[in-house]
C-alpha cells in the first residue's frame, strides 16, 4: 500500500507540473487513487485478521476486547486533541525556521517537522516492542506512512487552485524516491529475515542500510533545498 500510494503521487506530480493534466476540478486522480487504496487496503487488512471479541495473547491467557478499553477512550481523545493543537503551532514554527535559516521548506518539513511529529509514533513503537507486540510496532510505523499519504486527498480538497501536487518543488522527488527505496529495503528484509539468523547482532544489514541511505538523502536534500 505504501509503495503504490507513494509511486502514484510521485508519478502524477511529475506529469502534472502545469496544473492541468489529469486534474479534474480541485482533486486530482492521484488523490482519489490514494484514498481509495487506503480504504480498500485497510478493509482487506481488517478482513484478513478476522478480529473477534475474545483473543489469546502470546502467554496463552484469554483477554477480552469488551469492557476493558472504555476507560482508555477519554485519554486517547485527550492525547489526540493535544497532538492536533500542537500540529497547528508546529506548522507555523516550521515555516519560520525555513525562512530564517534559508534551509528550504522541503528540508525542514522532511527532517524537523517529520521528526517531531514522529516522536509519538516512536514512543508507541518502543512501548509495543517492550510488550513483545512486534507486529503492532511495525504496523504503527507502516500504518502511519499509509495514513499520512491518505492526507494528500484532504490537502488536495482544501487547496482551491487546482491540484496541490502541481505546486511541488524538485526536492519533493528526492523525498519520494528515498521513501520508496527505504520501503523496498524493508520489504526485502521481511522476505529474508526468516532465513537468516541475526539474534546476536544489535542491528542488522537492513537497519544499517536504511540509516545510511536516510542520512545521505537528507544531506542531498539539504544542499538542494538551501541552494
């Protein structure tokens, strides 16, 4: 889902630089495509996992999904409100940083804003790992990417001068290409990890490769944006 959504957005942005190609009304075909893939993929995932009212955890104990989470809803809603409120201030602060430092909107958005907004995801991921919920940890990472790509539809809807993808700058393609490359490495790691034993290693080949490529991509993006 992440690869297909990112690829569609990247290709459409490249073909639609004049703001007219394949863009009926204010919402582009790419935006419709990502929201459809998001909804269809989420439904497919939901159906594949066959959720039920009672499940067994890894220790063999039976747990119930009814009556145990009602007290969590107020805290969840409160956390969501804080994140949303902070997001408005964060966007303003990011724009100010980009203007004062002359580092460029793409670099500031891809590094600083992305880092700050991903801190809640990082904390959730680490907490899930400590509870041995590895599928949940990885699902949080990839699910956040999928959800963020789905936001393009709503951004396109809010942008009233055509397709928002026609306004992207060249650094956008570095971000998209880097994202696709890292996802391909992660996908390859999923396929080969079961055949290789890395239990005694702190970090595996895929983790090292992802970190190196990420840092190199951010360095390239910084020079292109600030130049």
